[in-house]
C-alpha cells in the first residue's frame, strides 16, 4: 500500500492540464459501445474506474483498440467498435471495481438486455446503496437482485428484458440514477421521463446530443423517446474539474500564487467549485475555448487570504465530489464555512463526512460534524499528521493538499486508490513540491505515456 509524504510550500506558480473527466469517460465508453459504428475517443481518463467500464463494454461485445496510453495506467486515446445496440451476454460477472458510476450506469444498460448478467465491485462499492437504481429499473420491468451481505447492495444480478418507459421522480439528486434510467430508457418502447429534485451533472444528456439521440430538458425534467440508435461520433473528453479542484484550492489558499489549468471541463453543472472559491476570496478568470457539447476552457486563478462561506443547497449536487477539498480550503480560511444539506456524502466511496472531519481534526482544525455535513471554524494553523484515506481517492488527495499548508510532514497512507480518478496525481504533487522551493514559474511535466 503506498503513501504520500507532503511538506508545506510557500507559493504555487504552475500551468498544466489534468487528466480527462471521469464522468464523461464512463459515458463515452458506454455510448461508443452502443453506437452504430466506430468512435474515436481522445483524452479518455486512464483510471481504474473508467478502464473497468471499458472492459465491461468489451465483455458485452464492444471491442476497442488502444491508440495512445499512459503507461502503467490505461488508454488515453481509443477506438471503440459499437454494437448498434446489440450487446452480447458476458461470459463472467463484470467487475466495476470501486466505481458507483460504472455500476449504476451499466445496471441501467443491462436492464434492457435479453440476458442475465452480474455486476460486482470492491468492499466500498459493495456497501453503497443500489436500491436507488433497482427501484426505478424494476418499475420499468427488469428484475434486479441485490446479492450483497448488506441489504440493497451489490453484487447485482440483472435479469434484463423488454422494458416499459416510466416517468420517474428521483428522491435523491443523483446524476448516476438519472443516467441509469435514461440508458434503460433507450431500450424501452415509448418516452422515459426523469424528474430531478435539483439539477445534477448533465453529461449524459449532452453526450446523447453528440450521438444524435434526441432528449429534451425542461427545467429539471428530462424526456427521451426509446428505441433510438446512437450514431457513432468522435469525442474529446475535457480535463476533469474535480481533479483540477485540488490544485485550485491549493493555489486559492496560498496568497500570491498563480495557477493556470488548461483545457478543463467548464460544464455549468460542475463549476460551482469556482463560485465557492470566488466567494471565499480567490481571483479567477475562465476562458472558454469550446462550447460544442461539453464546454472546455482554461481557468486562471490568483490566491488570496480566504474567508469562510456557506454552500447553497442547490450547489451541493454540482460540487458533491469537491467537498472534501473545499473543507480543507475552509480550514485555511478565516471564519466559518457551513457545509450542510450534503447527506449524500455519507454514501460515497467512504462516509466522506466522517473521513473529512476525522482527518481535519487530526491536523488541528476545529470542525463540528452534523448528520448532513459540517461547519468548519477556519483559521487555526494546520499541523502535519498521519492521515488514513480509508481507500477513498478524494480523501487521499484532499489531505495531500492540506499537507501543503501544514507545519511539519503530513503522511497520507493508503493512496493507491488515487488511481481510480487521477492517475499521475503523485507525479504532479512531486513536481509542485520540488519546483515551488524557489518559487519559479514552471510548467508541470505531463505524465509520460
Ligand atoms: C457522477 C455523479 C455523482 C458523483 C460521481 C460521478 C456521475 O454521483 O459523485 O463521482 O458520473 O454521474 P451522484 O450522481 O450519485 O451524486
């Protein structure tokens, strides 16, 4: 099990790009595999989560050729051979690893297939709630068994078949649930409608448009007629703003720093982190250079002394994955930061309320825990500590960022999990630790393929 060792730096001056977006890469693998031809996907995220989804599609008949790769991780550019919606039964249960997105989206897809299949994952994934997808998919006519030791949890056995369209009012604001129902809806006769309690990331809907699948959004209601054939297309995955968030927080909280993140996704359903950091005092400019499909652009950020803020209820689904690192920013800010209405954090890769609060306290921060979030009384100096990621990639990376501000050394244990979303993070961190010593401007090395 690997560890990361981090020491404080005094300023950060860097320009670089982060690897491809995790959410978009999963969807590109799935829709490419369903499409009616060959799709070339560039800047695919070569992380364990996304590679598992690619392999899942291969086990369902959609082969792929690797055109470029990040050595030791996985493909960054690939050609997928679509199955024109006709998948084949897999020979063995499908491994989704650590990925809730992979499992839930694939379950939606498999619900509409004329065969039985099984999805399983690691211990963390096997403890996450699957009722949120099995309920709507059962309403559509699929028969899903949850075989886990914990009730309502994976492994999943999916007896797919003919599906009915439904109108589904989601009890939780979850893009994974919305996408599972829409993917199943592709195989239903008639129009499937999903009503969200709040806006969630809309990558599925945007990618549907790229694959010429008609899908309408009115406010928080999304409707899509079934039986449509995705038309193959080429696709470039934007950099992942959730990965960029770690460096954005590091630079924001370090007065005098300058950071330029290039070619990152600026989809408005994902950019609440930028609004929050601006409210906290960071100076930021976004320069959009492509608005076709997924908006892509650069973010330039200048650090400043930060102040506390309150996350708005409607912002929570938009920045749910960034909350651990926002909590780190809050600990470094003067004043209180209120993070509430975020109960969903309890069912992520770990219970991220507990793991964030526990580790912040270890580093000397003053944090109150609530059932649905936390209040951070910022401004106390952080001190180096031994941090356990509990196998959660975002916890490992958030506390590596905290270590950049702490007195003494911070050691983060159990960091292999970082590869589920940010292959190359340790390489970027090492470059920042090395180069910042003389505070010179530098360009981070790309993680060599
Ligand atoms: C994701 C949606 C979010 C997010 C996850 C990726 C997606 O989960 O936390 O990392 O790709 O749809 P929920 O939609 O379940 O909140």
